[in-house]
């Protein structure tokens, strides 16, 4: 009986230690991973994927991109947000040229981001491993109708999910002590490299954020392949941080 009592007590001690360790993990506000104030900037290496040679060749074009928070704004419901101007240059020897304008709207438990008139819920609280939300829920049925995709609803029903919360990360030799990964989607069908393939499609998207910094990495790609004429349509973007203030 004594041995059984001691064994049971040992199990209780182990469980208590595990509970204590779990309870000490911090849960930071979403705004800590997407700081917004006028004057803040982040500079990235940008790889833009397009299809050239009559839409038969995947081509990656390289740029540097700088996102600068340069003004405040309000949307139609009256929410306060920030204007983020994006500047591009081909390399560090060239001057910056403004390329696009985005807006970000912080709330107590979410960060909404408007890009090309499309509104995304980029972050949502609580920031814990496994928490998920419908980040594309504001999007219309066919948000990229100009491409005339065979699958116009490819961005529907994505489950944005937190992974690797509070983990260190190194990007372009820069160390970040506390980061989160937002896994968004990874879908594919068919293989254009297999002879006789009539249709193929690939969609993948993931983003990483660092506490006190913001977005440090993004990798998005979507394309469709039509075997009847061996052509692609789609686009992609990869960002990796190289500088910030």
C-alpha cells in the first residue's frame, strides 16, 4: 500500500509541475505583433511571381520593398486606421518609388488589413497555438475576377491558424526572439509536369510576425494550369525582412 501511495503522489507532483509550466506561457495582444504608429517602416526583399512567355513560363522578379506607416485614416463605419505606403526599388542603389497604398485597422482583438480594396483579418486574439479564424471572411466570391480563374472561389473558407507561438526565428541573418506563424492554406491538385495533365492548381500562403516588429516573412502563391494550351494564370509574392525601425 505504501508503494502505491508514493507512486500516486509522484504522478500528482508531475501533473502539477506540467500545469504550472503551461500556465506561465504568456499570451500577448495581437497589436504587439503588428505595431502601428506613424513613422514606422519595414524593408523587405520582395520576390514577385508572374507568368511570362505567353503565360507558359513562371518568372520571379526581384525588388526591395519598404512599407511605411505615414498617416492615419478612418473607414466608413468610423474605425481609426493607419495608411501604409509601399515603396519599391530594383536594388539598394536606386531611389524609392511609391507603388501602392494599404490601410490597417487595429482593434482590441484583431488586425484588419485592406489591400487593393480587399479586406483581410490578418491577426485575431487570443494568440495561442492552434487558434484559428476565417481571415478571408470579408472577401467577395470572386475577389480576383480580372484573372478569370477557373476556380474563382479559391480564397473562400481559409482557416488562419497560429503555429509556433512565442518561438525564436532568424530571417536574413536577423534574430527575432518572439515570433508567431500564421498558416493560412496549402492546397494543390494535379501536376503540370505530368504529361496529359488537363488541369492543375496550387494555392499556399503563410505569414510570420515578430513581437514589437510586425510582418517578417510572407509566402503566397496561387496558379492554375490549363493543359489544353499549356498555359498558367496566377501570381505570387514572397517577402522577407531585411531592415526595420
